């Protein structure tokens, strides 16, 4: 059984080097999918990111992440 590391937006921001605001406003529900890459415990506003899923989908494979100034970053 694989362990799951839950991260806050700020903790994820530190790991992937994206601003936490950018993660919340641009990546959620476009690149990061609720139920796959993050959860809202007890149906609340707080978001916890599932690090192993993000790492598997974005670090180990090539994924396009939209950039603020336009264009995309290939992961």
C-alpha cells in the first residue's frame, strides 16, 4: 500500500516552485483535478494536495503547464 503525503497549497508551492496564488487560481481544475490531485476534506474550502499523484502525473511524465505570461512549460 502506498502512503499518501498531503500538502497545503503553500507546501506544494515550495515543492513545485509556483506561487500559491497561481496554483489556486490557474492550475486547480485545469491541470490539477479535484479527486485526482487534490481533495477538500469534509467538503470544506481547505484544499489538500496529494503529492504522490502530482509527482507521478507531472514530474515523471511530460505535462504542459500554462505560464502566466503565455505559452506553456513542459514538465
